[in-house]
C-alpha cells in the first residue's frame, strides 16, 4: 500500500492541460509528470520526467518593440531531468510551424537557467544543443548548438557557439554544405 500511495503522489497524468492569457495560450495533451513532492520541503521542485504527446502554443503578434524584464529569477530551484514532447506546434500571428521529438533537461532558480541536451527534429533536420543564462539582466549567456540537415537540407551540417548577453549575443559558427566548407 505504501508503494501505491508513493506512486499516486509522485506521478500525475492529465488528458489535457490548458492555459489562456490576454496575449497567449497553451494546450498540452496527454501529459505525464513524475516528480518528488518531498523536494518542496527543501525549497526545490524536483521533476524526474515531464512528457506530453502534443503542446500547442499561440502568441498574439507584437504591437511594437517589447521591454525585457529585469529578472527571470524563480522563487524555488527547479530541476527537470527529462522533458519529452512528441509534437510542439506554435503560432505567432500568421506565422506557424511545428517540431517533433523535442527533448531536453532543465535547471533554474534565482541565479541561473540552463537547458541541456536539447534535441528536436524538423522535416529539414535535427537541432541539438545546450544553453545557460543568468536570471538577472542583462542575462549573460553561454551555449552551443549543432544542426544536421535532412530532406532538402541533407548534407548540411552546422555548429555554433553563443556568448555575451541576451540583448547583445555573440555567435561563432562553421559548417558544411555537402562537400563545401562554410
């Protein structure tokens, strides 16, 4: 009985989770979360796995230049070992698209956010990478990404390193297009 109670407290499943705000909406389908409620006692949100079959995000188009926040600090430390999304569909005004096989890990809190082992596929190829950034403006960042082409971009490979801050990001990149070096 203890095992059943522990599993009931640590695994949450939902057919659909929806959120709607004045400028955006999110709908996640077939969601599963495996977490440790005991982590809250130490001021942490510890999630072993977070998955969704599909996530749809809609954002209203911008009405002009936005102002970034001064802080992206979280009130608790958050650690998500594995995030997996079968399909991520997005729409910003008339622009839209989707990616499949999205996977990554995340840690974040009052000082820093990090996305590690990012991977997602698109009809044109697969993107992998890691990025970390400070939670306070100007959001110092470091990261790296790689792209391997598929379909119409078969034979394309690119690598990039990121640095600087979110408002003034630096990028160094190299790659190949079939036999040509870029």
